[in-house]
C-alpha cells in the first residue's frame, strides 16, 4: 500500500518543540552560567534548594513515571500520586502517557526495530537524538490501564501549561527564598533541568552499554554501580530488564536504590501497597542460567578437547538439576498458598517440610555451582 512510505516519512519529522527547548536551555546554560559565576557567588540556600529539586525530580521519574506508571509495580494513594505527578512534571520529560507508552515499547522491542531509544543506533541516538524527532502517535492499547486516570488525562491534555506553571512556581519560590533572581533561573532552572535530563538519559544510553550482565545476556541492559549513583538507583538495569515487574532495581540490600527505599517507606506510611517482588528462587534460577551460558561459551573457546567436554557436561547437568529443584520448590509454594489453612493442616505441614528440604538441596547445589564457576573460569586455553 502507498501509505507505508508516507508513514515512514512522517515518523522522521523533527519535533520542533523538543529541539528548541533542549537546544535553548543548553545554549542559555553555557552562556549564562560563566557570567553568573563571574559576577556572583551562589548562596548555600540556592545550591541546597536546587540539589533537593534534582533529587525530588529524579525520584518522581524513577519511582513514579517508571516504576509506578510504566511498570505498575506497586499502587499508591492520592498524596503519593500528587508528589509523583508534580515533581515528574517539573522534570520536563513529557506527559506520563507519552513516557509510559515509549518505555513500554522500549521493553517490548528492546534492541530491535520498534524500540524508540534502542542503543543499536549508537550512544547519541539513545541518549538524546531520538527525542528530537516526532514520536509515533500514542497507541492507546499500550496505556489501556492508565488512560482512565483523570489526573493523568489532565496532565497529558494540558501538559504545556502544567510544565510551564510548575517550573515558574518553583523558580519564583527559589527567588523569594534566596533573593537571587539570576541564580534561581540559572541554577534552579537551567542547571537543574540539565542534570535531571542527562541523568535520566543515561538510563537509555549508558545503562545499555557500560556494565555487567549477571542476570541475562539476552538483552543489552547492564548493571553498573556508578550509573546507579548517577541515575539515583536505575543503574541495575540488567536486573530491571530481566524482572521488570519488580518494584526494586537494586535487589540486594546493599545496592544503591533510593526509589526502592522511597516506595518501601510509602508502604510503611500506608501510602503505597501491593509492592511486587520477584520470587528469590526465580532470581537464583536466572543467575544460574546466565552463568551457564557464560561457562559454556568460555569452555567452547578453550579448545581443551576431552577436559572441556567433561566440564561442559557437568555444567549442563548441575544447572539443569538446580533449575528442576527450583521448579519443584515453586510448585510446592504455589500449592501451599492455594490450600485453606484450617482444612489442610497436616498437608500444609508436609509441604513446609518438603519446601525446607528442597531449599537445603538448592543451597547445597548452589555452593557446588559457585565452586564449578570458579574452576571453569580459571581454566586457560591450551598452549601449543
Ligand atoms: Zn523499565
Ligand atoms: Zn532499558
């Protein structure tokens, strides 16, 4: 049909609003920041206020736009939603409908055609350039669960008005507090927007290019502690793309993930509930699968003939055993949850004992697995 080329052409139309806004604030920041710093010394109130705004904007994007709306990993009461919408709008990253729509496409088509910000077209495309062309119209089927939310409808319909209004209010408040109108504009608006934007954009660019893949190598997303700092907790992107339904990104207790603490804190205050977590056994299963792939490819490269073959068999056998035991443990917990506690006491007791035995077996096998990983990865290619 002759509509295809027209559609293709239309999808490459420049988005002049984005080009002018992003271009203008970068130019203004580059021009005004040296002038401001040469003529004035920014007060601590201005610097602290602007830093707090950066943190609030990033939290509203990561905990709100991303984990609440794009992935629905928990539910919130109105006051928490007002916070997410207000500071998310202040971040100037588009409406929640548009953001969630594009992000769902990103997860669905990651690294393939259809991913709006795929890194297959290079760093600058995923970091910035994709925003400078007009996006495809929002397909309602991708936001069917969001489109009846009245607050989100209003945010989307009058987005230009809201984004201007909240930024004017915040910059005016900074001016009234500090008495420094140029500082409020240069640091409180231009520099704050620059930091929030680039930190968010790193999730689309660097978090798909620079880091490790402990959970899955089936997509380009990586884990990187430095990016976790820069993006305020979104640096465990390999975990996120593997288990996108989890409200956490840094699943280990020591991993830096402020939105995880915020969401958990909101749940303790009764403002959030239904926090979705991936079953720890499923996470272990995925880790073993990712290790297995790595070990088999390492053994293939070694060219050690019989020895490599024997190790490959051991890797296959043990990884299959662990996956099988985890599947059995999962079946036991599913059965346990399905039974009525008053009517099936003895059966429940039996299931608890069975689960404990399976868990012990998994722990023992994982210990052997870690040893096997160390041995295989320390093997060197045969020298001539
Ligand atoms: Zn996501
Ligand atoms: Zn991603």
